[in-house]
């Protein structure tokens, strides 16, 4: 009888050891959470990502929010690539608005997923301005007098000056972020950054989405990039796409929903 009991105990012990070993070497346990890199778009700065970054950090993710110079896809992608080069391990790269053109032009082997939030996703050789074509994709309000132009100092431009676009103060809340409070819109306006006009006209380079899985969130009330244009671009790149009733400022008005899409992209890559 003692031999039988010993054998049973040994089998139970072996089963527990096997289960523990399997848990320790399982993909979910072995693969770290990716670092989430959030790239802001035009008429905004890094603070536009604050609500989403807080939500993601609360879910256990490391979040990096680099500055986007807003000078042109090639130049800006190179700036983002410097940030990516300093991150070890897998990355989920996220772009909002014009930031989508920047992540499209960024290439780093650690990037395992791309996420487009109310964003441009241009094809190679295509400027983002094509997505604002009023014939194919009507609805953008990014036109004068909402869109204003000014000459700015720019050390990287010929002659040290550049022509930038920005959203007029009296139109910012109504057009860019109608689904946030007046106080929040005022804070966003205070952080508005202009974008070089050339950034919308520069042809995109080789596309990262050609070899990297993509996710997208389309706000159906977007007054900047028409939802029809976003559907065309996300369909063309084969992105896992969802839609939400929100404005172009969906990252501020609906941070939990935006974080959910980013986490879905991370989860699909084992984290």
C-alpha cells in the first residue's frame, strides 16, 4: 500500500512540476509587454496623448510620447526612428492624424504593430493632401478661414523660414474637437503647433504598413480627415478597423476606446 501511495504522490508532484514549467515557458509568460510609442499629429503636441498614455500606463504598459517636428514625413519619421532606436524589445507604434503619415514612413524591426487613430495612411509616392480631395472625399473643414497660414522660423528650411498652417482660434473647438469641453478645448488650443505646408505635399516614402500588421480607429464625426478617406486608406492597407462616434480629437474625448484598440494590437502580438 505504501508503494502505491508513494507512486501516486510522485505522479501528482510530476504533474504539478510539468504544469509549472509549461506556465513559465508559455508565450504569454515569456514575451514582455511591448512599449507603446504615441506619435502626435498636426495642430497638437505630445500633451494630446496624455489621457491615452495615462490609461495605457494604468494597464501596465510602458508608454513613450516623442515630439513630432511636423516638418514633413521623411524628416519627422527620422526623428521618431531615433526614439525607436533607444527602445529594446517589441514596440506598438501609434499615430494620430498626420502622425499616421509619420509612422507609415518609420522603419524599425522592433515595431510589431501599427495603429492609426483618425490618421492618414498614405501609399508610397502619395502626399497626404490626396486624402483631403473634396471630390472623392468631401467633408473636411480644413480650409480657409478655418485653416490659417503664417511664416515661421525654421532652421531646417531654406533661408531659415517656412510657411506653416494652423487652425484659427475661433474655429478650433468647433472644428477640431467639438466633443470635448470648452475648458479642454482651450487647453488644447494653447498647445496647438503649426505644421509645415510642405508636410501635406511631400510624397510618402516606402510604407511600413506593407510588412507590419495594422489597426485603425475611425471617428465618424471627423471634420479634419473625412471618415470616407480614412475608410479608403485603412481598407487599402488591410487594417483591423473599428469606428466610433467621435471627433478628430478622439484621443482626448474617448481615451479608453483608443487605448482598447492599441491594447488589441498589442495582444495580437502576444502581449
